[in-house]
């Protein structure tokens, strides 16, 4: 069949467009996002097609793994000059440390306008800073809070004050247990060992009792009185009001226990508010500040997950474009439109707390924001300290310190509740030796320029 001139032009145009499209596809940059296998990240993976439609020069490949695997994987990758991953999911613990060592790329200036910086909750975004630079943008933020069953307490004419002390919690549970004939008066607290499990409770309780981990000269403070007072009080609470085998219970186990009605008071993360909102007795849940004691300094923790770009990435511009999208108000709106307001990541941007839909849904919004804004990373103890951080210390060795102390605490808890014996003074002496040795070794490595973590 003979083609006319117009057909030739049409064919040529289609051919040229195909070449241009194919060329654009070949030029598309692939970024690899390393992240944790939780619901928020799985939602983001589903929504990432919107980003790719708006950024046709970028393709995303996902590496989704368990949190413990992710931490180790990224720690090793961040030391490479040619990183395998272009976006890391990491927290307030890692970002400033790795940033100070040159492992992470600073947030580009174009994402730090005055307007943009005022959109962040400052206590969260500042947690990702070191030496005047920011090394990640926050995706999610949390503090700690006291949840309680209003209906149960009201039944016996009991109340929790808006800003309770640990002694208030103890006295309320004691009364509740007595007047209910033992049917009520249960407390959920983390007992599972780990720097991200039972230590977050122990550390904030310790701060409230006036304690600290090190004195001003980086000497272990575990021999100081608040440590013994705190551990004795924690073990006593668990013995009188805790669930069965509390040394097995971390955040997830206690969440399930609270929403199933097994405990009347639960001190834990503000992030649980969304899950509690799905429970059948959501309207009967009350909220109070995390407990203080001798002081309220350092008694509510601060945590955030964020996205960072390793210095070893060869695709930094594309990676930061993705990070900006994934942490924006526009992304929050996308989550709300596709999955509902309850799925929007909380705790990082003011817009969420000004959103009428969120305020109507989240009865815990104001107290969450207040808790986050009252957290002070720089002054976590009533006594002077040389470190930064509240429920953790922002030094590399704290992971091994926290895990060691967490195991010791869980050991003592199990012994206490099963009729076993232990010597608290002896255990504290061993813990103190470990805390001091860990810091001394880490400091020696830092002085020699050895990046061993």
C-alpha cells in the first residue's frame, strides 16, 4: 500500500516520540529506599506511584526489612563510598551521630526555607541536627503519655491528675485494686529487654527520680541514689500491678493488653493513640502527661523516624526529592485521601494538628503535641550531664549499654516476680562497671579515629 505525504509525516512523528519516550525512560534514575516493614512504609510504597508520576525521571526500588536488620544494614552501608541504598529510614539516635562522622548528606539548602522550617515541630526537626546542619527530614514523631480507663476509675470515684507523679500512679492503682476486690488495678509497662523497650521506661523514670547516666566528667552515675530508688520502685510497681510475665511485654504486647481491657493504666508512646482509637472503648480512654516524680525534667521521651541520604549515594538530588515528598504536608493529604485520617504519620508537622479532620478524630492530639514540645534533648536531667538525649544517650555506645542494662532489668524483674533472689547493690555495681567500660572503650576508639559502630 502506498503511503501519502501526510502518512509519512505521521509515522515519522510517532517514531520520533517513541525515541524520545524511550530515551527519557533510559535516563530515569533509580533510587533504592531502605525502610522498615511496618504499615506506614507499606502505605508509602503503595502511594509512591504518585511520586513517580510527578517525577518521571525517577524510579523507586524498595528494600523493606525488619527493623533490627535495617539498622545493621544501614550502619554498614553508610560507611561505603558507593552506597547500595539512596534513602535510609533512621531515627534521632543515628542521624546526628552518622552526620557528625560524614556518613550522611546534609539536607539541601532549597529544603530549608524559613517557611518550610516553620512547618516542622521544632523539637522533632532539631533532633536531626548536628553542628548547624540537618541530616534527615522527619517522617513520624512521638513522645510518651499516660493512658487510662476513665470509665473504670469513675466507677470507683477515682481520678488521675493531668500531670501525675509515679507516686500518684501507685496510689491510684492501690486504691483501685482494693475497692474493686482485686478485679481492677492493673498496670501495663514495658518489661521486655532492649534499649528501645524497657529502657525507655527506666530512663524516663530515672530522670524523674533525679538520676542520670554519667556525671559531668563522663563517670558512671549508677552508684548514685536515684538509680537504686528507680529500680526498686519499677520492680515494686510490676510486682503489685503488672501483668503476668511482664518481662516478655514490650510496646506491642502492652498495646494489645490495653485495648483488650487487661490493664487500667498504661504509660507508653503517644503513637499508640491511633491504635487505641480503633478500640471499642475509645470514648472511655483518658489521657494525662507521662508521670514525673521529684522533677518533670526528662520524664517524657522524644523519638522520631526520618529519611536520610547517605554521603555515598550517587543519586543525591533524586533521593532528596523523594525525601521531601515523603515528609510533606501534601503526602499527609495523600495518605488521608487514600487510607483515612487515622493513617497519617503523626508528630512532625504543625499542619496535621491544625487539620479539622484530625482534631475531630484524635482526642489525644493536644496532649501529644504538648508532650513533644516539652521534651528537652539538651537538659534531660535535673543534674548536669555531658550527653544529649532523654530516653537514650546520643553516643554510639548507648546501644550496647542500653541492651545490657535492659537485660539486667528484665532478669531482676523475672526473679522478683517468680520468687528468685538477686542482690541489687551487686547488680548495680556490675552495671556501672559495664557502663563506664563501654564509654571508655568508645572514647578511645574515637580519639584514634576508629569508626567501629
